[in-house]
C-alpha cells in the first residue's frame, strides 16, 4: 500500500506546539515509508476562522523544515464536493434532512442535562416523508436550494445500531457503543460541511492511507468509521497521538511558558534542535541516543513506538538539546543564526564572531545573547559598589585597578586569552596581590555583570585601548 498522510490543521489562531508535533509525526512517517505528506487547511468552520492563521501554519512548516509534497488544499474551496457527498448519503438512506430550530435543539439539550443524560438529537425529522421534505424546502426541490418560503435545514448522519470498533496503531483496539453517538450534523444550513464530513470526504478523495492526529479527535473516529461504512469506503488506518503535558503532568498550556510553535523560533531555538526534541516526545528510540539528525530520525522512527501515555514537554531537556546544536555550529554559522537576536549590536562581523565565541559554550538559546554579550558592544552601566570583591575594600580595589591599568599601559598586551592571563597573573604574584581583589573588579569593569566570561576572554575581544578605558571608568566610580 502506498503511504499517503496529511497534516490537516484548522486555521483558528497561532499554531500550537502540539500542531507542529502532529505535523512532524506525519512527516516522519511519510519519509520513513517513502510516502507522500500533504497539507490540507480545514477552514470550513467560518465562526472559528482567524485571518492570517493559514499563512502562519505555512510559515511554521517552512521554519521547521517540514516540506509537503502536495497542497495546500483549502476545504473552503471544495464546498460543492461535500454537498455532493451529503446528497449521496441522503439518497442511500444513511443521512437525513433535519429542519429542527435552534430553539428546539436547545430545549432538547436542556432536558438531557436536567436528566443527566448525554445530549442527543431525538430523530424528530428522521421519519419525514419525501412529500413533506419537498414542501418544507419550498417545493420543487433542487436538492441544495430552497424554494420560495423554504425552511432552513441541515443534513444529519443516521448512526446505525451496534458497536463501532477500530484498531488504533498506538492504542490497540478501541470500541464505541453506537447508542452513545449523536446523529452528527454533516452539512450545516449555510451549505458548509462540518469537520466530520469534510475530513472523511477529503481523506477518501486524497487517498489518505494513515490518519495520524491528536488524541482529542479519538472520540470523533467512530463517527468517521460510520461515515466510511455509509459510503461503502474502506477506512484508513488510525493513530491517535498522546496529549502533550507540562512537567507537572497537566495538559501543556501557557502556564508552562510559550506554547506557540513559532514562539520557539523567537526565543532562539534552532529548528533542527526543535525537531530532534519533538521527535523524542513520547517516542522511545530504544537506545540512549538523544541527538539525531533528520536522516537518523527518519530511519529510526516508528509509529508503534509512540507511547500512549502523555508526552512530557521537558523544557530543561529542550534547552539542553538546543545547547548541543548551538555548540555544534561553526562560529560563522553561529553568528549567522544569532544575527536577528543581535539587531542592536552595531559592529563588524569579525568582532561579532569574536564576542560570540566567548559565549557559544554556555548559551542555551539565542535570545539569551543580548544579555550575555551587551557589554562588548557598548560600555556597561553598573553600580561602582559591584567592583568591590567580597573580601576587599574600596581603597584596595581602587589601588589594584589603578596599578593594573598602569601595568597594561606600559607592558605588552597579548591578544590571546591564555597569554594575557599568564602575564596578568605574573604581575599579581609579583605585586603580592590577592587574585580575587584584582580580577573580580577587572571583570566587573569590563562587563558590568556579576557573572560573565572571564576577564581575559573579554579583554582580548575588547583590545588593549578599550580595556584600559574601562578600567579608568571603574577607577573613577570608586572615589
Ligand atoms: N482540522 C483538525 C485539526 O485542526 C484535523 C483533525 C484531523 O487530523 O483529522 O486538528
């Protein structure tokens, strides 16, 4: 069987991290099986549509590098198709017109609630005769158009008796009692299909072999199977992905930090690190390997190995994975990726690369870079009190900085971290200073920070002149 899978998001807002996870699972499956991955935008729910979301979905797939082979297909451009198929079901007796008003349906719901029963349509319109239907749509029925004075109607699926079961590739056999399933509306009174009809018709028309989607759709699957049976079509295979949970095992939400798929880009995660991390969510490769290239992921991926228990979104692990990828970049690549985050840093490329080399080993995400490197690009602002090491006094600090500055002015200043450290430490020993009382204020003078790269690392990037200038500013803060 040739594998064809689809990513079928609804454009109802900024795509969530769960959305890209679903897309990735489909993409990996398609690539692992040499199949087709297509994009279908499910935009038939006019009330929930948010302009610009389709573009965001496409932008997301592009940033994460999940290329699709077909599409995007927009359901809103295929309305005739769904209407045609709804009519076919009515003709077969597997669906029916329903003229019930919203008021009547609301009353049914209220009554069910009062009796603590699940709300279900009572099939009031199931037994209408052909003549009555003709009359109520306004006479002379051309199936989809209302005649003069016609009433609004929807088309409902007639759920048969019995049970509906299917094998979920992640969860095994799942069975539902049909008696609990409502006669689902397939076509709304405005002629738009509901999710269920459009989804099944398109999966059939697009020859989808495997439906891989979020757990929240599991309860819709029996309706879909019944629809396939009603049409006389063979259903695809189904796999429902587990929920993504926060570290506290509750459903991942804003409370746990950014959850928008593109927010991770803005926070400075690399797409390849995100893919690596997301692929391992809820999926066990069976080895200790944590870092996988895309090719390795495709090779190792198996749908069946996905856990049915919730997948924990562990941000510390994400930071760790991202750090690993950041460290693997050449300095030129690292600088290229960092650029958007250093928009305020006006400097030559060579200088930017030098500064970035001092933090590449430590950085977890690119958005940390401005805070970690700002002092390279402009003189830092800080309180003079920070210059005084915990075991020193203001006078000692001033003395050490003054002598250090004089030493640098009069001696050579090697532009190599190790060499600069050596000459500086030799000077400290000769003068019988404490290391901390000298190097602490030197580091603060250069960075203005409590924690930063070593003073030698910074000094080498800044150069002799700027280093001495900053030592002088520090000295002036100490009187
Ligand atoms: N449009 C649904 C969604 O937004 C698709 C569910 C499915 O894949 O069947 O997730």
